[in-house]
């Protein structure tokens, strides 16, 4: 997929997410106040706050596709990695916030709250809408191979989980079992913290130039070795920049070849890797054998 197509797809999905969060968050707050559901109001505020994450994705998407310049000769793809790190941290914050609410509800339980049935239908509707948004965003993320968009899509999934918590809490309040809200919030809060930690840690490792997996590096080596004229490959080094890959490799060729012939083999190996994988650049060093 062309970078322009990826940029357009990411922008479109982010704008759709912003629109959904504005409409849904506003409706949740208004109907939450009408129905007497504090949980629904909180979920509405949560939905509106998620627009900040969407704007981060939009900004990163805009800057990550800039051409290389003097200060950034490898391009600006790591804007996406930084955005993934931010989204992961924000997921952790959301989960911790939910766990904090659990603690405060245990210390000061509200046993007299009266909630109207409409709050349950709004919470269930929010759950369906948020899950639909997640499915759409994760589909686009896989299609364009964007780890940043994948992280943001799981942010939408955390919203669906939050709506589920609210729905369970409303059911508990309607039937006289407020403890349901506490248990559900505890479980979902822990899940969201774990999810955010995974995204944040993955992005942090990429910022620290962690190498690709062994399977990915073996695939790169196999492509290089399949290039006509290549006798061997060693000292392979890889790292990620955004969703793209940077590769350094020593390529062994026949020592009797001319400098031009050895150079051409290196170029062919480089092109083969870049055509087969999402590789931004392959730096080759030709070793005569």
C-alpha cells in the first residue's frame, strides 16, 4: 500500500472516531443527567476525552508522512511510534482511573441511588456503537499495517468495556445489587491497564531501536541469499522507525567480480528486500569471498 493511501485511510478513520465520540459523548451526558446515572455521565465524559487521543493520531499521521529533511534524514515515521506510546500510557491512565473509582466506591458505597431504565438502553447502545467503531478501526489498522491506528482502535475497545461496566452497574442498581458494578469495574480496569502497558512497552522498545523478531530477520536473510550472485550474508542489523524497517547487512560476493558487478548485486538484494517487506532502506556492505 502506498504511503499516501495509508495516510488517507488513517485520517478518515480518525475523523470518524472523533465524530462518533462527539455525538455519543454528548448523548451520554445529557441522558445520564436525565436518568440519574452517574456512571453514564462519567462514560460520556470518557467518550469526549477520547477525542484527544484521536487528535494525537491525526497530528502524528500528518507529520509521520513528511519527506526526509536535513534534521531527519530517515524521515518522520517515529511520530507514529511516539503516538502509540502516548496512547498506551493513556490506556493505563484510563484503567488506573477505573480502579480508583472502584476503591472509592468500596469506601463510600451509594446504596440509595435511583436510576431510570433508559440509562440501561443508552449504555447498551453505547456498547454496540463503540464495539462497531473498534471493529472498523482495527480492520483499517490491519489493512494499512499501522501499529498507531491499532493502538487507537484498542482505545475504542476500552470504551466499549467501559460502557459494559456502566451497563452492569445500572443493572445492579436497578435490581438492588450495586456490587456488580464494583466487580465489573475491577476486572475491566485491570484488563485496560494490561492492554495499555503492552502497547506502551512495545512502542518504547521500538524507540530504543530494538531489532526485529528472529523470524522476520530470517526472512530478510533468505531474500538476500536468494539474490543471484550473493554467496552469503552476515552481521544483519534491523530496527523499526514507525511501521517501517531499517536494515544493515554485509553481503558476500565472489572476490573475482568487478566493483561494478558487486555493487549491482548489492542493489538487487536491497531492492528485493524492499519489495517484499515494509522496509524503508537497506544499507549493504559488500564483502569479497
